[in-house]
C-alpha cells in the first residue's frame, strides 16, 4: 500500500480551515477514498462528555483511556502527540490525511486567506500548493502585492481544489 497523501489546510483563525477539511473529506469519501483527519488545537480541548464512563476514567486520573464499540474506537491521552506520530498511527488505514493547522510542518499546504495580510503566509510557510482566497483578501491587497505562484481559488471552489488534490493523490 502506498503512503497516504498528506495535505495541510493552513491559515489564520476564522479563515475556513474546518469547513474546507470537512468539504474535502466529504468529496474524497464520495470518490471512494479512505480519509483521516488531524486537527491542531492551540487550546486545551475537551473531547469527552462530563458524566460518561470515559470521562469518569479521565477524571480519576487515567493517563490513557480507550473506548471501542462495533463501529467506533477512540483513545484519549493526557499528553500531546507530534503530527508525525498521529500520521504514523493512520498510515496503513487511509489514502489521504487532511491536516488542519500545524502551520510549521513541512507538508503540502492549501493556504486560506481572509484578509490581504494573510497572503504573507504564501511566503512564510513551506510547500504552498494552492491559495483559497476570500474576496476581501483579494480586494484589500495592494497593487504591489505579488500574485501567488500557486493556483488561486475562490472561497467556494471546493470541486476545483478537490480535483487538484485528487490529481496529486493519483501521482503519488
């Protein structure tokens, strides 16, 4: 089995990263692909619901809690994990991994820009392969701002971006 295609969706807060990861997940699933997703949260998040058994396990001090049923499994740890470790845990199970965040990681990126100054990410981040641009980012950019050396898409150009990513997957 080939290693999965890894694509990051990077941008500042409230640029649409989660929406894009969800739309691309839906589209890859429609195409018959197995999809993994990874999200970076800069804050301490709460995944388990207070009062459930697994919540009680965690509240009791468990370092690792796992739960499984006939249809789902989850593991909750009281430690962070590197992006590489998370990718490795999915390696043999998926065709594509969509990563939300982890801006400094060195994987191909779809960059989302909501404001003109967000375009700086094209220069600051490694491996940009596409730009998804809000209208106000385009309109607010000074005339001297260089246009990206990557394909540029509108906020709702989901199918066009999917076709770009699917072509990369086929080549890998």
